[in-house]
């Protein structure tokens, strides 16, 4: 039925979508050189499941107390360029200003057939990320959960209250807030399946947030 003029809006409405979550991805410049760098390091790394997580996925020994990037200078440079660009994209630094300094922890995740990564967040840091150093193009997915937990109670917004699946192929770097929950599905049905990714936690120096106070 046609709407009568009195039932029509005179002015088109505006919808403002509030509180976005930044999710950054890019391809690094030279994935072949970084793969070579990684494969030279690989024989020196020992992988195992963590007892507290059970048979989920393997990490390199002392994963959370080392910085793998110390042994991978090519990747460290690629990661740094992307971290600096992330800061530009979120409006924290200008393109031509001094690069920000940070501390970083990084570790390797090894996914064999049948492994998966349970949903988790990262701990006490400012920014997290992952680089897919060796993976097959058709199998690498990572899922993010929407962070606004109260939306779980809102049926009207159920089409927005979903996980976000990102195809994370070899050569891609992803950067996101550490509180954004993520995981990867079980790797199934592929012979000789093995995937390596390198994860990062960044902590920026105190001088960058001096003067910043928790808003109330
Ligand atoms: Fe993670």
C-alpha cells in the first residue's frame, strides 16, 4: 500500500554508528625474505602445548618471556612500519612525526592438523598483532568476537552481534586492541597441515600517554 504524504518523513534520517573497534591489516613488503629469515631460525625453536590450555595449539619454548623479533630483524622492521602506520590511522601520531618507541614480546604459534586457538584476549599491553609467516592460502582464518558484551542481550541488533571472520593469508599482518577476543577454528582434514604465525604484544613508552587520564 502506498504511504500517504502525512506518513512520510519530511527529512531523511541519519544513523550514526558509535564506538568502532579498530582492526588493521596489511601485507608486508617482502614476505619471501621474512619467510627465509624464519626458516633459518626454525630449527632452533622447540614447540609444545601449554599444560594450562591442553591440546589447543603449540607455542615456542618460553613464549611469553622472549622477543622473537630480536632474532628476526627483517620482520622487526616490517612490523615497526605497520605499528607506526596503525598509530597514524587511529589519529595518535602524524605521518611525519617521530616514530613511537615500544617494548615488544613476540612468540610463534604452530598449528598442526586438529589444532585450534581458543578464544582469548591479550594481557597487559597497549596493542596486539599477528603475522602469518607460513600458511596455506585457503586455510587461514581468524575469528573476532564483538567486544560489546551487552549486545548479546539485544535481539533487535542480532545481525551486528556476530563474530567477524577474517581470512588471514600468508604475508598478512593484523593489528588490533589487546582486549579484542579472537581465536581460530580447528584445522581439519588436511594432510601435512602446519601453520606458523608470529604474535606480538606492544607496550608504548610512558611519555606517550603522560597526561592522559581515565575518563569518567
Ligand atoms: Fe592472540
